[in-house]
């Protein structure tokens, strides 16, 4: 029972989406149309990218990159800025959650020994904000972008140009945040690096080629089945542990929401009432919805009620800021920080983390929403 409770707590969105999908089946009885609900292409692309990034992380690709950069940075503030910028730029291609899973433990390992708990907390918060904001520039930066990109058929160039002003301002804000919150000039010795043993250049090249093949699917050059088959076969031969790195909970959550959205779309009363509201204020609706159910489910749910895909892209990306659950990737950092504080004698209360996280995120959200108002009025 305790395991079930913990599973529900750690995967609340999965269980809620499953329950809602199940309930919706009582209003729209299962039939052949259910098969049309599932966007197999999105699931295939997500799964392929998960396998590749997991394999690249397993052989130490990202650790080697970070180690190389750390040789050029000597101060606490420099490390904080480096980690935040890495989270910002890597998330554009690796997704925000993968970037945080890769970089947050690294940052803790390097910075925790200096017992600057407040600086470390702020570093982790800025890294989380950076990952969520960096990921919004590209269609593969996060799951909701991939879904909205595929659903509304937004050209890659248009997608990037749409989010470029917000990304540019976000990058500037992250630098300002780092210099404002990470004060002092603590000098760090060259230590705390992860040891990378036997990084295979051949594997790196093959994985990068597979990544490019999957990107060609995203932009519509290659049919999604080709990179899926090639990627799965390659991972089965080269690194079966990559299959353990895939986020199957996220894939299953997508399936549940596909069913829920498909059924909602066939209930006229709900569709008519929500369409007017969402169509009138798509960006605020996406931001507010994200604060409650997180931005990935918000994107999938609201897409059933509006044809304004560009507004949903803006709204759900900005909506990743705010509450802790606005972006599920934010929970990754929170869990790492929670585990760290349990080992600290002087505390580092989670309440402090949540307060600082919320204040910083709300300020960032307000600034970026102001930019939206300026650009659209």
C-alpha cells in the first residue's frame, strides 16, 4: 500500500490522466474512432529521442562535455552561470527534464562541499528556470512543444521565430539572476568532476547520427517508422540499458490524454462551452491551466478547443514558470534538493526552497508575459 501511495505521489499526473480517460469512456463508449485518437507519430518520436539521449548519457557524453567546460571556470558564480547556461542550451535539444537529470546531480556534487547552502539552492532554482525556458525555443525542447508542433503543423522556422524573442529575453534574465543571487567570489579548486571512462567516439558518432535521423522525422523529411525501427534496433545491439532510461510514464500519460481529448471532442456540450473561453484568451488560459495541471497536459487538453496553435505554444511555454508543478521537470530538481537537505545538519528547509522557487518563477513569468503583451498589442 505504501508503495502504491508513493507511486501516486511521484506520478500524480499519470494517475489523474488515467482516471479521467477511464471516466470519459463512460460518456463516449469505446469504438473504432478510439484508434484515431492516438498520435503514434508523436509517441514514436518521443520514444526514439528518449532512447538516444539515454544512451548518450550512459556512455558519459554530457559528463565529458561538462568536465571540459569546468576546466575554464574557477569561481562559484562562474560554475553557477555555466550550469545554468548549459541547462538553457542543452534543453533545446535534450528536453528540459533530461537536461536537469543530467546536470543537477553534477552541480550538487561540485558545489555542495563548499557548504554554501543558499547559493546552491539559488543555483539549482536558476538551472531549473533555465532548462524550462531554453526548451521553449525548439519543437523538440519539451514534450508539449513536440505535440503542438505536430498537431498544428507549425513550420520549424515559424516555431523558432515565434519563441525567439522570449528565449532571448530569458537568456538575459538568467544571467542577471545569477549575478544578482550568487554573490561573492568564492574560488573553487579543480575538483568534483565525474570520471568518464572509455568514452567511445564511435558510439558518440552513431548516436549523433541517430539523433539527426530522428530530427529529420520531426521536420517531416523521413517517415517516423524508419528512425524508430533503426533506433530501437541500434539500441538493442549497442546499449540495451537505454530502454531503462526512457520515461514510459510520460508516454503512457500521453496515451491517456489522447483518449481523454478524443472523447471530450465528441461531447458537444463541453466542446462548445470551453471553445469560446479558450479561443478568446488562449495564452492566459494556457498559463493558468499549466499552474494547476502542468504545461504538457494543458497543451494537450486546450488543443481540443482552439485552432490558435501559436498562442498555445507561447502560453504553455510561459506557463512552465510559476508553481512547482507548472512544469513537471521542476520536480526533478526539487527531489534532488530534498534528498540533499536530508543529509545537511543545518537544515536547508524545503519550505525555503519552495518560497524562493515560487517568487523567482512568478517574477520571470510576469516579465515574459509583459513581453507578450508588448508584442501583441
